C-alpha cells in the first residue's frame, strides 16, 4: 500500500512533540479530494494546535494550508478534477504531509499565474487580511489604523493592502530590521515595540486623537497599549495570541477607554460558506494580480524540519511567511 510522509503529534507541548512519520495514503470519501502537495503553509495557529491552546483530538496531524495538484476525487465531486492545481487553508487539520484529503468545497482552483509556493505561503494570511480590513471594517482613505507585527506573515500583507486602500498605517515590529521591513512595505509610521511604548507614540502621531482601528494579533502583551491607542468609539480587533491569550477582561474597560468596540474574530466564520470563501479568495487574488500586495519569497524548510520552522516562528526569528516543502 502506498504511503505518505508527514508530521503527527501524540501529545501537546513544544516543537519537539512533532514527529516525522509515515502512514497509509488516505482515500477521499464523499465530497472529498486527495491533494498531492507542492508547498505547505506554516501559520502561528499551527503552534496553538501543537501546544493545546486550541485543543485538537490526539493523536493528530498538524497544519491547515497547502497548495498542490488533485490526485484523486471521491464520489460526488464534479469540481475540481484530477490534475487541477488547488489550494486550501481550512481543516481537516493535517496539511503537514506529502498529500492530504480535504473537502472539495474548501479548495480554490488556482489561476496559472499564481505559483503554488506563493499561495501556500499566503492563502490563510491573505484571506485573514481580507476579512480584517475589507469586511470587519472597510478600511479606506479616512482611516488611520494600527497594525501590530507588521513584518510578520499576516502583517506584511495587511500593511501593503491597507496602503493600497489609502489608509494611514502605523505598524509595530520588534527590532530595527523588522521595522525597516514594515517601512519598506509602505507603513507611514513604524514603532519598535521592543524599545518604545506604543500608545504614547500613537497619540503623538495622531495629534492626540488615536486611531480608528487596532488590529492586534499579538494578544496578551499589547492588549492594554492597543486599547489606549484607540480614538473614542474606535474598534479593537483582537485576532491572535502570539504572546499569549488575552484573558480575564472586564468589559467595563471598553467604556473607561472611550466607548470602544471589541471583536475577537476568526477566519472560519468569514469563510464558512462556499460563496464567502470564493469571494474572499477572489478579492485576495485580485490584490495579488494587480501588484497591490506582493508576497516576499517565503523562508523554506523541508517538511521533515517542521520542528525548526515552529522554533523559529515562536522565537520571533522570522519575517513574512514560512513554507514546508515535501
Ligand atoms: P507572524 O509571522 O506574524 O508571527 C507572529 C509575530 O508576532 C512574530 O514574528 C513577532 O513579530 C510577533 N510577536 C510579538 N510578541 C511575540 C511573542 N511573545 N512570541 C512570538 N511572537 C511574538 O504569524 P502569522 O502571520 O502566522 O500570524 C499572526 C497572528 O495572526 C497570530 O497571532 C495568529 O494567531 C493570528 N491569526 C489569526 C487569524 C484569525 O482569523 N483570527 C487567522 C490567521 C492568523 P515581532 O518580532 O515583530 O514582534
């Protein structure tokens, strides 16, 4: 029986809990397809699955995102067809593998001009940017926004896209090198939040007013600075936990800080239907095709070196996207 190689976890914990192993090639069932991967995306959420912050049933595969070619289709699948190039960025978990079975309606077919490496590096991050800046709030020329971790995977896409939409962008990043990246991508102002307090700088930049929206994927370490950076009735979008989750919030803080709005969104709920997934993908692909958003060459690891990829991502050593090559 043919086998595939990939990563499994038997218990939650550090990167070393991921083991490179082999199993029988899965067969697609009703409505499913088998995708032979060309490139696999690494995302911060994968580390939450690995640590158990977002608990998954064990043992488990890991990874949500990949691009490749359809190798087999299950009963009832009319599209995509065997041989089509596709990408996906939602479950079932287990994309860190040479091939993976996925629901046909969770895949998008790739246009010829879009390289598998580029989309594996950026589909989840691009669709996240799409719903953050085009759905939760439709950012435009009237908006000044604060985007944390502007040199990271999601951050690099969002900063460029926000600039294309005409918004004024204040980005944060850790260290001079990452700040230079955020600036080169078009951020109007960059704050090195390792050495500077964010909120006072934001007040200074905005003439005391604060920003319309804060996008915060850092979580625990930036929560208060983010609230303090908002204008009255501003919108706090808390979308990640890179430094740890925000817990124990007294909602009264939203009143005290200026009748703020708060949302804690997740991509799943913005791409739940086939139409919403395809719509977000079409919008993101258009941004890529027009050059409004450019994806820097991702850092490439061999699939068997996923442990190193996670170590670097969590160690704040990376910029832009990471991919695994089978
Ligand atoms: P990134 O490439 O942005 O990596 C995370 C970055 O966060 C780091 O590079 C680092 O940048 C910054 N950071 C700040 N504090 C810490 C810390 N203590 N430990 C580690 N990193 C820290 O990752 P992604 O682009 O994959 O994801 C960005 C965020 O978006 C994550 O929180 C992720 O969970 C979230 N996300 C949420 C989604 C949703 O729908 N809710 C969907 C997709 C992603 P620096 O060194 O510059 O500080």
